[in-house]
């Protein structure tokens, strides 16, 4: 007996499954695949009964394999997890732009290279982790040795400051930041090269 075509209304379920997959794969890709196809199967069953499910399961070996074959599911889940891990690593690499992250403490007497491939997350976590009642200098350095330094302490005798070097010339902020949040905003702006740090802040 010739196989019946997949009922047209079944395709209405595809956007739902796609939307589910788009969100679920961020948390756990394998769960997205399994439940996405399960939702599609249930919708077809509701609208068309057992006959509709039969049509769906017999429309190509791919559908049948995904729903019925445990070995295929395990293999597909493993591949998706590997791809997801690879995409996460690629995302981290893309976020990094070759800038070095350096921490100076004790008024420059101690230097620590945090990372040679810094990311926005690293910069935020470093600044947030420091006790700014002490004096620190956080430096974001480009490969050409241009850099941004946000520094100081919350002690009024020191205060907070920022300076940057470009083409071997240094420029100091005119109106020093008053909070660590402002300090962090300058550092992140420089890292992202969004021009806020240069166009919205006065330097001399």
C-alpha cells in the first residue's frame, strides 16, 4: 500500500518545534532534539489520531530513526553536545581580541599577567574581585603596546584615575571617575573599542 503524505497541518507544528529547539539547545541540546520531536508527534496525534502519527513515522527513515531508534538518538545527542562545546570555545575565541590583561598592585611593585588573550568577562571579574580600598592598576594592553590603565583606590588620598597610551603618547583623564562602576565602564569600552571612552571622556 502506498504511504500517505504527511498531513499539511502537521507542518504548523514545525515553527513550534523550531522555537523550542532555539531556546532548549542553549541549556541542553539533546533535550531540545528529543522533546522537540516528541511535541511534533503529540500535536500530530491530537489533530490526526493514530493515522497521522503513522504517516509521520513513515515519512522517511530519518523521522523514524530519530523517534524510535535509541542508538541513533544517543549518537545524535553525542554529536550535538560535541558541536555545542566547540561553538562555546569558538565564541570565547571570538570574544577575545588579542589584548593582554595585567594587574599591578602595591603601587606598581607587584605585577601579574592575568591573561594574554583577555575577554570582557575576565576584565569584569578581575575588577569586581579587587578590594579597591587598596591601590591597584588594571591594564588592558594591545599587541602594538597601546593600552588603557584604570587605577587608584577608594581612599581619598589616592582616588581613582585612568590613562591611556596611543602611538607612544600618554593621555590622562581630566575628570577622574568617582566609582568603580565608572572605572569598569571605561575599561570595557576600551576593550570593545566602542569609542565611548574616547568621545565621551576628556583627556589631556
